[in-house]
């Protein structure tokens, strides 16, 4: 890798760090190509990305980003999982690590908050941003639905009484 390629890689990593909501540092303990491809596919499906980068270049890229404290996790064969959704990368990484012992979660960061392995697992147990939005919309809609039901119920009762009288007279 020449100097130009290195500076481009640092710039690319720095741009990623300034855009994402969470970064998870993993240690690759001998993933096969098929396993690595499977991991990347699962990451993509979850809305996250997985990148293997040189530790020295990653440390340089971290200097001017909110994830500056991640340097302590960068030793040995590491890779980065990241996503704009604060839960997606953590959830996909933890799910894959449960089924594959060759991927070790080292730690990570959400914004400026450093997280250890337990913190990443706790983050992965939270609902995703889309699930939270759905729950919030449901909670907001529920009172309106109840109000409409309460307002319409007296008229519905009256209609049922009239229908019952009409059916009784017809019989």
C-alpha cells in the first residue's frame, strides 16, 4: 500500500466514523472466506457494514472523530462493524458471534461512550430504531382510537336497539 492509498483509506475511515451511530470492534480468530461472506451478508441485511482495516490507519482516522477512545481495542487481527442505527451493527455482530466462536467481540463505542463486550451485548438486546418508531406510533394512535370508539359507541348501541325492535316486529 503506497502513501496515497493509505491517505485515501484514512480519509474513508474518518468519513465513516463521522457518520455512523455505533462502531463495534471485533477480533477475527480465523474466519473462513465463506464465514466472512456470511457475516457481511447478515450485516448488510441489518443495515450495517463490516470492514477489515489496518489498525495503524484506523488509529489515525480515529484521531479527529467522536470514537477517539477505540484505540485501546485495536490490537491483533481486528475488524470494524458500524451502522447509523445505534443498534443494528451491535445486534448483527452479537447474533453472528453466538453461532460462530471464531468472531470475538472486543468492545465498541456509541457516539463518545466507550462500551466493553458486555455493553455491546446490552446494546444488541435493545429494539432497533424502526421497532421503537413503530411502538411510538402505536402508542400515539391508541388514544385517538379509543376516543373514536367512545364517541361512536352510543350511536352504535342505539342502532342495535332499533335493529332489534325492527327484527322483533318483523317476526
